[in-house]
C-alpha cells in the first residue's frame, strides 16, 4: 500500500509539471540578494519590502505573461562578496528568469559585473554612484538621481539664505565619496566655498576629532555623507562636544521615521536629500495608493528606498509586457526606450543607462516630522535654521 501511495504522489506531481503550460501553473522566477542585516540593514529591508509588495500585487493582477511571479530573495549581510556569490548562484545554478538589484552603490558596482556578463537587465534600485555607469555596461539602469546631485537642493537653499562656507565629511566608500564630490561641484555653481572635504576610513572613525577639526574651521554649514550608523555616531559626537553649525545635512538617516524618534529634539533642523517622500504633495501617479498599500502590508511608512524598489518592479513589469516575452535582450531594449512615470517619479535613462528623468528633493526635520523644503513647487514648509538645542 505504501508503494502505491508513493506512486500516486509521483504521478500527481508529474501531471502538474506536464500541465503547467496549459493551466498557468508555471512561474517566472526573479532573484535578488538584498541587505537585510549588517551595515545597510535599514534601507536594505525597505528595498526588500518594496519588492515583496510588488510580488503580491502583480500576482493578484494575474502575474506576468500569464504566469505567477516567484521572488527568490537572499540576505547578503551587507557584504559585496557575499552578494556577488549569491547572484552567481541565482543566475548560474538556480537559472532565474530575471533579477532585481541589491542595495548600495558598493554592492551594485560589483554585482552589475555579473549581471552584465550574462546580459541580465539590472534596474539599480539602491545605487547612485556615477562610476557604475561609466564602464561601458549596457544592462544596468539607474532608478535614482546620481549621488553627485543629492545636495543640490540643500546648497541652493543655504546660498539663498546668505550662507557662504561649507565643510563636507564623507566615509571613504563609493556612494559617500560621490555625494561629497557633488557637494564640491555644485557649491561652485551656487557661489559657496567648500573649506575642506574630510574623508574618514571605514570601521571606527574618530568622530570627536573630526568634529573638533570642523569647529576650528567654523563653517556656516556641514554636510555628512555616510550611512545611518555613522550618521548617528557623528551626531552623538556633535552633541557631546556641544557643537552644531547653523545648517547641517546628512544622507539617508534623516529620511527614516525613527530618526526623529531616536534623536528627539536633536533631530530638529536637520536636512537630508531624498529621492521621494511618503507625502500627499508628491504628484506622481499611484503615490497615494502605494503609501496606503505599503503601510497595510508592512505596518511601516515607506522611505524612498522602498518606493525606488517598488518602482523598479513597475519598470520591469512594463518592459516585460512591452517585450511580450522573457527575452532579456528585448526587455533591456524596452527599458532603454522607456519614458514613463512610476510612484518614484519620471523614469528615463540616457545612452549609458544613467537616470536623467528623476530629480531628488530635500527634506528637513521640523517639529518632530519631515517637511519637504525643496523644490519649491513641492514645499510643505519653508526651511528654518537653528542653533544647538533648537534655539532660533
């Protein structure tokens, strides 16, 4: 009897496999490795949630090309070498049909060499280092405005309000250095003087010494280009030394809700670049629904990292439909030609795959919440400038 049962189980599985193409049981496998632990955990987890929400919704719409979408997502631990190994596994061993991107410029830079080799289109949902797109690659496409444009809004604001001098601090890593280079370039455009760019090594930097060095330079504004853990450490050093310039801006961390919760009053007045905000003033199609759906799905407010990830899936879905197949050459060609809007904003890439349609915005923490202070057409509040401990 046991052998008969096993036989029926085998036959059942056999017929399901044979009938997949007829009855739509086939799946499209899409692979990714995302940082859900380690240095990039917070933004990386948001990226993963964005992917998972799209997976749920596209399947509710009937899938892609009449087939169910199955995401295969691994945690790369914020390690570039681990991520490369996982993408090799996804492509070479698991034979996924398509891929989604990892998080961070440093990881995407390395992973894109693998996806390029096998001609897998890669929509970089969490990377903005210009170097990614200056290698002659044909299959990597940007979602973000490049890192060297992150602080254009902040610099425009402080120039308008009569500030003159800036000091930039950056971790010696791909994205932070690119953002710092952008501060230098755009400061010249706005007539600002960058007194110094301080690069610090990965690991355990001496932020107290850096803050003392900045204090001696006495700039009007300070820009910090770093990932969230270092932003909190740097601000801790400023508080300990009772130093803060009239204008302070930092990457990534200020875009998270828990920035205000964690820092309380010390978050007041902090500026930050953002690719998108969960705000009704954002005029892009589907924004309100995405915010609502994401909050129901995760019980969290989406950051721009989640919006970018979800939007990259929107672009992938559109390109697959345009191609009418899973032919990766046709999909890549459809992406190259696309000029459209997603919840993140306009999507259009140039001949190098660089995102040229999207413009970053600038937020500031005011009275315990994030306000959009640039561009002016999206403003929810005017910028304010405070001294230490929130004094006007």
